[in-house]
C-alpha cells in the first residue's frame, strides 16, 4: 500500500475525525480510503446512467460486442 500526504482543510479534518468518533471509520486512514471508494462507486454509477441515457436517446449502439468490434 502506498502512503499519500495530502493537505486538507480544517472542515475536512473535522469531518474525518467525526467519522472516526461515530464509528463509521476505524481511523483517519480508513475514513479517507472509504471516501475514495464511495467516490469511485458514484463515478461508476454516473457512467452507467449516462450510457443508459445514450441508449434511450438512440445515440448508443446495441448488439453483440464481438460483432461490433469487427466493424470498427
């Protein structure tokens, strides 16, 4: 695992400490890793929603992926 040193604001530090105090995170490092994981999940959901919107608007492609790749 890599260690990363990042400056944070006082409000961010308080939020992290509150997560630890409430038991939602075991420690500060866990709180930050948890937040990054949640952001990654939100980004993945956003991509899926955007893809669904593209399909619904007719801008996406449908079909067998292998066949589609051969056409490209």
